[in-house]
C-alpha cells in the first residue's frame, strides 16, 4: 500500500492528484509485515526532505511569495513550496483592522506576499506575517496628528466608559466620559452622543506602543470654571431643579449644563435616611453655595443654609411641605422583597440540580471530538480597566468637606454568645 500521506511532502487531497491507474512508478519499501501480508510503500521518501536547510531558504524577516491553501478561524496556511507551509495568524493580517475571520482578507488560492517572522524547524512550523509587508500607520500617526490638533470624526461605538471616534480608516480614539463636558456629570456617553454622530475632538495623547489615542470633546472650548467661580461665590443664592437622587445627597441642575451637589446633611430635613423618601426629581429648591472647588470642578450647595435666610417659621413650613413619601418607601420595600424571594427560589432549585449531576457527569465523561480553540486577536484599543463611575466617591468627599462635624453613632455591641462546651460535656456524661 502506498498511503496518501506517503505520496508527497505537500498536501494531497486524493491519490489521483499524484498517480493514475496503470502508471509505473518507483517506490521505496518502508515496512514489510509477513504475518499480516502487508507491505508499506513510500513515494515521497525518494525525494529530498523539504525542511532540510529551510531556514537558509527562508531566513527570518525575508519577504516571500506563497499560495493560500487552507483557512481556519485563527489564521491562513500559506504554501511556500511543496511540503513547506507557514501560518499567518489572524493578528498578523492587518495593522489597524479588527478582523473577525481570515476569509475577510484572503481566499484559498490567493497568491500573497508574506514576511517570515519565525521558524521552528524541529516542529515544522513557520510563522508568517501579512501586515509586516506594509508600513505600520501607528509609527507616523503622531506626525500626522500632533497632540493638541483638532479633527472631526465619526462616533463608531459607545461603551460605559466612553465613546470611540474614528481618527482615520481603521484607527479609533477614545473620548473618556470625563473628557466630554466641563460641567456635566456624564454617567453614560449616550447622554451626549450616539453612533454615527460627527464630532469635533482634540488629540490629547497618542501611545504608539499600546496603540491608543486619547481624545477630548470638552477641550474644544475654554475651561469655564474660573468664570463660574466669580458668578457663584460662596454665599450666592439661587434656584435649582433636583435632577438625580444619590445615597449621600441630590444632584441639582443650575442651568446651562451646570450641576451642583447638595449633601444629605444639607437637605433641611432632620434625621433624613434617603433623599428619595422626601424629595422628587424635578422639584425646585432654594439653594445657597457653601463651597466652590475650581480644581475639582465642584459646587456644593445647601438648602438648610438657605432656609436660615428666611423667617423662623420657614424651616417648619419646609419640613411640613416635605413629608415622608410612603408610596416611594413601600415601592422600594416591595422591590427588595421581590429580589429576596427570587434569590430564595434560586437556592431551592439546587436540590433538583443535584439530581441531574450524575447524568451531567456521565455526559461529560463521554468521549468528544477534540477541537482547537482559535485564539482571539488583540483589540485595536485595549482598556486597562473599565472605568466605573466615580460619582459616589466624589459626593462622599463633597459631603465630608461641606459638613464641619459629623456625629458618629456608636457601633452596636454584638450580643454575647454563650459557649456550649460545658453543656455538651455534661450531656455526654448523662448519656
């Protein structure tokens, strides 16, 4: 038998590609099994081994031409010569594009120029690169877009921490939520942008090694806070609309995208546990500026301090006008109870899940066809961490700065637990 794997050093789909019926060929005897009456023959063994001196024919960093013979999820195999193939990993196909599948770039039968990146002669592996045959646009990016320059780009994607804007074809930059507005506390980019929008942005930073571009929208205008500090000095009074409830206070709209913060201790209601139990969003309130922080771009306001400017009965009238909103309290309690019941029902299902464990274990132990997982390509713009909202920490800092004294409640003493060791010993003796 002349096995298909011994016909050629290269790829052979069917023996008819190499030999035909009736053809006389010279072969090499590879093995003779007298008992089984079998003789193994080889044709490729009469030819020289193609991986001999392969590193001399294809030195690293050299550019060679080959033919695409196979495409997988993780790359494309290129035949350099009969019996010698290399892999172009999906991450080595483009400098800028985020390629989901190699078939988007190459097709079987394509003639391509590739660069030899690495040769593993022992394991018969060659790593090839397609993008290395072109210049890397990131190398000259900082020359084309110096820091401080302004460009217009299209919003490509929105995330929790910012918006990605196209700088040029295949290269996106990130506008972090903290660089979207001088005055607004942006919780999500969708509050200001949507996909497809054209926006003017400024280049803040370019990190060529990490392939990141930082962009800014608010930098397109002057920092208004020095002027705001003059317009809203400490002691300044105004009216504002409650726009958002927080655990430690409320956010108030002051007009022209300007927001201020009222700590929970300055809401004018004694022993207030949660702002939403006494106030509603959209409610208008009389306020006084008690802190202007230009450096951190914060304005701290107070309802309690403003009430002191009115007659003595004003505070009582304000408290009377803000009774505890029992409907809100009841709705919140019902939501918490529903969540707790769902958790309990989830735990109750564990018994039924345990009954299925033997069957699941049996299914897992059954032989399965082995597959090779395709490694995912590195994203164009990598974030070290998804930026969570810093709003809670900021308002805590504002509250502590605004209030001169905070009464600390004594920690509740834990009930003493009686040790049951002696009782257990007596019980054992009685037994």
